[in-house]
C-alpha cells in the first residue's frame, strides 16, 4: 500500500452547471500483473472519416449466407461507435471479456470487427485466428472452448473494416463470462474498439500475450473505450425479454408480444430508457454533444455522459463552469482502512450556490498486498459542520450526506493506475459554499489519489476520517 508522507490533498474536482478540466489518460496502460509501465509500440489508430461501420462486409464460417437472419438470440453486443482500432502486433494474442446477459448458455454464433492496412503496410492481406476461452487466456487454468476456434485467411488489408463471424457446427455450452481471443498475422491489423456494451457487460480491461514481457491485463484508461466490437448469440430455452418502444414509452416484452411498438432486441433495457432520445454531453467540460438514447449515454460503464431528454445537438450542451479543481498528480494514493470513510474538504470558487452537474475523483488500487485484482468504491458529497466556529475552518467536519449524490462503482482494476470515478446525472441538487467529498473502498489497499493545492477553489491541509480506531463512530481530522 502506498502511503502519503505528508498531508497532500485529494485529487478531486467538483462541477455543477459548472464544469472542470480533467486530464484524460491514454489508452492502454499495462496492468501490474504484466509490468509497471506502458509498453512501447502499442498502437491505437483512428479510422478514416468516410468509414461506415453500418456497411461492413461479413466474412463467415458455417452455413450462414449473406442477408440471412443470424442464428439464436443476441446475448452480448458491443457495437457502440468508437471508430478506432487497436493493433496488438503480429502473432500476439489479445482477448476481451464478455459477460453474457443470459448467463451460461449454448453458443451458436459470434462475430467481431477487424481491419488491416491502416499504417500503409506492404502486406496486401492478413489472417486472423479466433476462439472463445472460459477465462482470461493469460491465467493458469483457463482453456480454449472446443469447437469455437476458427481461422480466416487472405482478408484484404485495405483500411476497410470487416466482420468476421463464426457459426458453430452444434450448440456449445459456454459460461456466463467468456473471453473472445484474436491473433493477427501482421502488425498492421487489429480489432475495432467500442464503448459500453448495449447488451451484456465487459470490464474495463483486455488481455494480451505480449512477446516482450509476457501475458497480462491491460486497462482502458481513456473514457472513450470500454471493450472491443463483438456480438454473441446463443440458443435459449425461452424467448428473452427486451425493450419495446412505443415512441418514448418503454416496456419489457418478448419480440412476439411487442405488437404496438418497435422491439429493440433481446436484453435491451428500460432502465435506463432505450426508447428515450436526447443529447449526451461528454468530454472534460461536458460540452461535446452527441444525439443518443438515455441508455446509450448514462447506462453502464460509469455513466460517462450527462443526458438531456428531448434535446438536440443543435441546441448544444448547457453552459457549465468550474467551482473546484485539484489536478496536481503525485502518483501516490491513500489506502482506506476497512470500516472507515475518508473525507476531503472542498471550498468552492465564485459561483455558488449552484446546481450540481457532476463530480469526480481519481482512485488507485494495489494488487499485491491483498492479492485482489479488483475493488469497489463508493463516493458521496456531504454537507459541512463548522462546529459553531464559522471563522475557524480547521475544526470543520463532514455533517451529513447530501441526498442523491451517492454513487457506487464496482470491479475497478487494482493495477496501480489511476481510474476516474465520475458521478453525474443529478437534478435539482444545490451546492452551498463548502462540502466534503467522502469515499469508501472495499480494500484497504485502494483509495483516492493525492494531489496538492486546489487549482480552483480551496482546500485545507487536512483530512477527515470516520470510525478511526482512535475515535470510533465519529469524524476525526488528521
């Protein structure tokens, strides 16, 4: 566990219809299991502006022919538009975790999107070998699922993305989480990235067998990506439910029962609402606008956008301004002991009282002491207790939670890299001049990153700890 040698302030920022500037970390920091520094030569490449992902050619195995309805029911889908490609390098197997919405099932079909020739390689074609695994291929005990492997040869390296699809000869039993692995024959070919899955879930990591340092996990440290483009279909014993959209009204039905609306597909959701369209404001200052659904903006993967129902990007995103920022990065973090809470005081700059838009904090975890690869965290804003001495801020403490500001985050990689926890989607929460950011973690080897003096607003050179052994059941300043 890394400990602070002196009192430095929490790496935290608070925004309202007020906003912050946040340093965006780059794609692909290698996880501690492999190494403690980014790998040289890692390649992420943007697709050209004319590429149409909805018009990709499908290359397939089995009896499937062009235009035929895909077999089974979709139990995982990640087609969200993030037009980039990760190039792992020739003969370096990479794999992404796919948690199926159905749970364990009988696999009949899967597909992924690939492309080659983005770097101007002399190779006219490339090959890809794919397979499903029952665990991370880098982990001892994991094995390839028999009958899922396939090879594709002679794919044109012409900068045009293609879907490679595998139809199994017979249904194959697979666990609730599978790892889809791909190996490319040339450096200039790779797998299209994607954002948060529309169906199913994926952790913010992928696995790679790197020739220079061996097998390990990598972390998506940019908010733009969460996984790779893929779909999985299974035979199911009963028709699955999905979102049935009658304009903006959403109900969960089977496809057959969606008679007065448009069925959105198996396992699509009404919470958040797949049928409700609007604007999604993202980016460091929440001023980058896209038009999508509530589910597409603020669903899983941390809810990285602020959704405005019924709005269009012609109206733009609401004007926001910063009221607090602390962006001095020390590379250290403070572990939080079990059963305790950690609080940092935030005195806001001019503009309060104000309506809260979002707030965030950077957290770290160390996998070594506890041997836990992931941890959970809860963040919340609290009001301030000035102890009856408003002119003596040094004795201030957290008073009570601000309703509606609590957010929970699960399965954060404990990899010694910073991970942004973004809390957004607030309505009608008004902040006064001072509040406390309170955080809990599931591991004593995880906690908030340590910063310096606030860039915007103010913070004292102290922390508050709840339920410390020296003061059980109360807040103590340290």
